[in-house]
C-alpha cells in the first residue's frame, strides 16, 4: 500500500509523523488518519488502498539518507 522514508524523531520535535506510535486504532477516524498520513509521504502510488477493518502490517528498517532514517512499508492483509 505505502512505501515511504521516515525517521525516529526526538521528543522535542513537533508536528511530525511518528508512524511507529500507531500500533492500535481505537476507531475509524484514527485508522483513516494514519492512512492519510502514510499517503501524504508515500514515495509512489501502489494503487492499493485499505478500509477500516483491514489488518495492517508496518515493516521498518534502517535507511541512511538521514539521521535515524527508516524505510517503511505499510501493507494490508488480503
């Protein structure tokens, strides 16, 4: 669904997308907010979408283009 570059942010940094803080969603609004934030930073469009209730997995690995950089993949279970 989404592939993007991210990083681990310092506590004092504000207004940043901490994708790693989303591990559960309490409601449809939180779920959709997460997907919108992923879409806003995606590297390219995969033409795959999710809807509330779909199970998601987030994979993250080190990426050296920036300090504490990460390459992130968010996918849904079929």
